[in-house]
C-alpha cells in the first residue's frame, strides 16, 4: 500500500469516527415526542419483529431512535452507502448491502431471511435514489414473504437544515423539537396476487405521506 492510500484511509477512518460521535451528540439533544408508540411497544412485548419504513430524507432520527433494537438494515453499495453502513454498525444494526439497481434481489432475500429469524427490518422505501416519497416494493415484499407486519413512521423536525440532495435530506439543529408518528401495524397476506400487493404498496405510500405531513405540523 502506497503512502497516498495510507493517508486516504487514515482520513476516512478519522472522518467516520468524528461523524459517529457527532451524530450521537446531536441526536441526544433533540426533544422527541411520540404518537402511537404503543404499536411498537406492544410488538416488542410479544417479541414480534416487524418492518419499519420511513422516508429517506428523514432517516437520521429513525435510525438513531431504533439503535440497539435488534434491527437489520438495507444500504446501497455506493460510497454514500459505505458511510451509512459504518454509522449503522456503530448503532448495532445488522447491515445488508444492496439496492434496486445493484444486488437488489440477493439483498432482499437476505432481508427476508433476517425477518424470519428474529430481526426487525428498517427500510427507506424511496431509497437509495428516489424519486422522493415514492414507495418502492421492498418493504411490502419483505413483509409478505416473511410474515411480519409493516409499521410506517413519519418524522417532523421543527428546526432543521435541508440539503440540496434528491431526498432533501433533513439535518436537525441542536435541541430542536421532533415529532415521531407511528402507523398501526399493517399485515400483508402471503397469498396476495401481484395486483393486490401493488394496491398495498400504493396504500402504504399514501399513509406514509399522510403521517409525514402530520408530523411536520408544529
């Protein structure tokens, strides 16, 4: 390994270390209020794992709030995915790499296996490339094939910065108020036809957008 590569690897490591602990510190300052949290509390009491779906642009808070909760998470194989994977491992997620464009089918199969074997599953259904707030099939198919329910999650941040990315990624300002709203659990019958499954995906997209709008009202 040459000197340039060593320097790059060292800077990457230092940047990742700083980011991990900066995000921990930031998220711990936030004032979070919950609505309908009893849904996931009851699932936990029953030791029932589930699929948790939230929009890509709001993902920082859901990832943080569900750290150490026995989740597996899907991240892309891109450089951005590398960064997210390191952060999620820091937060004790079981990370699976893949996307709809590269390694998707294999990754989805692994997620289904994890859901059948004790892991809850965290998915951003409009990721990794969008379009923004368009619910792709992965969350519903994972629930359908594994027999676990879906819970949708809307996140509202009162004081934040929005990045100029496709998902308008939201970075909360320190000490901001945050609203987190969970849907009721949605069951997906394994015997649903293709058209019926597509209808569930449409309904999940509509419901998640409604939750997001409700969460953003301060």
